[in-house]
């Protein structure tokens, strides 16, 4: 009988385990990490040599767009936060069962609609003679002369908030449903109003989930091209539209890569806030 | 006898692959370009040359679509493939130059019968690059200013008049900037031709001189002012949309799109076109064939059919309201006068000849777009 050394089996086993994750690792390495590195390197390449040329040009032409993007996405994130707290809060604290059921059924719908379709819908909805203004005019709330088109930064914000709120609300409502109801009941017994209940008892307990949802939304919104393209591909516009323009009109991947790297830095800075917060919580 | 029939089978089988070829046609442009090949040209070709099939691949609208085809060629060239996977490509004018310079294309025009019917200068020079022999124009398209006669009884005849009109009627002029489609780009190019301070002909024909790009400051300053007074529309279709809803009274559009929208009822029949002096750019779409196309003989037959007077009349002019790619007289013969004249309702052939301009050559084109990005914010 052959004698197997005590650790003779563990070596092949470890090897086997590595082999099993290898396809997944290879996919990540070749389809994600490698292109990321190539684009990061490409951002510093100007006609074959390394330099800051792409970034000089980026800041020269697109500083306003970078600020615009950050403002739009931040504002949208704040509004999404408020809306999802309101929805989640009503689902948790609402006392009218029918209203709660209707809201629960309704609020998730936008999640299943692609961004490009949102852009398309809002393009006809928000324009000067679009459905929204026409409704206001017919209700007598607005005169035709005062009607203005919302197809600018406001349109982008509306599209983002409309599309991303359900996602964050879903996370937040789930977290709210699982918090200990005793704290809510106790506060209620002491006479706290529902708003105070929401803001001082419920929201602090779901703050972490809310942050995660908002950060994921922030990163998603940073990467959306269809909405700015459909609603407002003017100047200033969002970085994604600029990246597409650099590639399509000039075939210029250098500046496009530089713009990509800048949006990566913006997204990463938000993720860093999240990481710090989660580390603090664990400590 | 048995041997004979085997031999016959062998011959038939040997001959089969020759007949059952699949031609791959990659086309840039909107969905209507893919539809044109799938619904009209493809079936016609399959009927004319039975046994062969045509596969149309749309690569997306605008310059982005042509850029994708160019990158596909780049990749196959870098990989040193012997047979490329595209037999015929339809690309924008701007991308033909790089394709020719990089030696990707076959010089096929003299090989096909219809090659002789090409007369326009833009089949020889494409934005400053000599492409003579490498391209067959599929069609020519033109931009112009569309206006609503109910709101603008006397349309401006020149860019200067247009600028004055827009000042007097804030937000009534709409265009799509330069990032939302080529009709806006074309309007900007026309603005530089009109107010650029240099010689517009140098911009169109070259040579490229750095000094020339310094002469546009005043033009861009006035364009920035003009733009704050204008409505910015979302895309080529966006301008037509806003026009049809009465949100703007005037805006630059592609002539073929304008007529197609009118024919579909998406735009009121009362809308009209005007080509302001000194003119606005238009561009052809070109049929090109890679040097290493897998089905060269068939590809030549396809392009010859597509550029025959009959197909140009029926497909290009009648169905899509494009200006023909080959010499107009040959196409006109195939059509009745009413159909032909539809092309020239608002813009006469004389207007078109005098004010239909090419886009600036590639380096000026890029310089103008970047200058726009820098100054019109």
C-alpha cells in the first residue's frame, strides 16, 4: 500500500481550487483589468511618447463639463436619497394599508426601464410643447407663453432621479423593514411625530444601506451616456458625451482616456468615502 | 452511366460554393441605411445574381458608425488577416481619406461599368485626400435651413441676415451644437465659411496652414453670442421635432431627412428649406471595397448594381430623397419629372451648385470643432 504523506493531498487540492477559479480570474484580468490599465496608460500617451498633453487639453476644453457632471450627479444623488427615504419611510410607517400596497406595487417600475428609453420618454415629456407643459396649460396652471423646455440639465436630473430612486428605495425599504420595531414603538409611545420617527429613529439605523445604495447610484449615473445624449448633448454636457464625441469625431482615444480616468477618479473618491465609513463602523 | 452521373454530381458540387456566396455589407448611418440594403438593394441583388445572399451589418449612426468600420479594418490589418470579413462598406466622406492612406482599399472604380458615370469632384478628393478610383458615391446629401413660413415669411438669404433674424427673435432659431449630429456641425462650418476671416476655399481644398486657424476668433465670438440667443436641440431629429411642434421657427437640417419626414407626415407639408449664402456643407456616403475582401468579384457586381442609373433613380432619389451619387443627368432619364422635381422644390439645381459646399478638409474640420468646444460654452 502506498503511503500518502500527511500533506500530500493538500497540494493538488489547492492547485485544483486555483484551477477552478482560473477561468473567472482570466475573464476579469483580460476583459476588465487589462483594458483598464491600457486605457489608463493611453491617457498619458501623446503621439507615441508619454506626457501630460491629453490632460492639458482635457482641462482646457472640458473643465466646465467636469464640474457640470459632478454637480448633476451630486444633485441627483441627494434627490434620490430624499425620495427613497420618503418612499421607504412611508412603506414602513404608513398607516393606510391600501396606499402602502399601491406604493409598494408602483415604485419599482422605473427600475425595469433602460436608460435609453427613459431618455426617449422624457424627451417628449419635458420639451416645451411636451406632455408635461401641455397638461399644466390645460389645467390652467401655466400659459403657453410661459412654457419652457426642460431639456437641459434639469432634464438629466429628472431622468436620473426617476430611474435610480426605485433601486435605492428598494434597498432602503428592505433595511427599514428589518430594523427592530420596538425602537419605533417606543418612540411612538413617547409621542414622537411620524416625521421625527423617520428622521431620528429609522434613517440613522439604515444609514449604511442608504449610503451603499447612493454610492452605487452615483457610479451608475457617472457612466450613463444615453441620457445626456438624448436630452442635452450641448455644452456644458456630461463627461460620457464628451468621451463619445472625442472618439467618434476625432478618433482621439488619448483625451477620451484622460476623461475616462478623471471620471474614474471621481467615482473612486466616492467609493473611498464609503470604504472609510464601513471601516469605521467595523472598528 | 453511373460514372457519368457521379461526374455530374461532382461538377455540380464543385460549382456550388462559387454560386452560394454570402456578401457582407457593412454600413454606417442611421437605421434607414440598413433598411435600404436589407429591404431594397439586397433582395434586388439576390434576384439579379441568384444563389448569392447579402448580409447587411449596421455599425451605427453618424461618424461613430464609420469610425467603427475604420477600426475593424485597423484590427484586421494589424492581425495581418488574408481575408477580411467585410466585402463592401458604406462610409462617410471623412473616413475614406484615412482608409486610402493606410492602403486598406481596392482601386476598383475603373473595373466597373458605372465608374464612368461619376462626375462630381467629391469622388476624387475627400476632405483633402486624393481618393480617385477608390470610391463610388452612394448618394450626396446636403444641409440647409428649414423654416416655418407661418412664423418666417421672409427667410434670410445669407448667414448675415440669419444672424440678424435670430437676434431679433430670441430662441426661435434652433440647432444641435456639434455633439448631437452633423446638421449642427454643418451649420457651424457654414458660419466659419461666412465669417471666418480667412479664405473659405482654402478650408475646403487645403493646404492646411496653422495660421489660417488663428483667423476665426471673431467668428467664434459672434457664434457664442448667437448660440446664447438660440435654442439648443437634442440631435438632427431633435431639430425637426422642435420645428414640427412649433417650438422653434428655423434650424439646420439634412435635406433628405427633411423630405422623408414630410413624406411620412412627421413634419407639416408647409415647412420649407432655404440654403443661405455663402453656402452650407453637404457630403457623400461612399461605397468602398477592402483590398483583401473575400468576395471581390461579387462585391464589384454589388456596387455596380447599386450605382446603376436605375437603382440610383428608384432607390436613392425616389425612396430616400437623396441627391444621386452618379451623374444627375443619367439618373434623371430614369424618372418622371414630378419625382425628380421633388428634390428641387425649395433648393434649385443652380442654388445647389452655387451654395452646396463640401466640408472643410480634415485638419481644418478638427480645428474648427475644437475651437468651437473652446469658445462656445
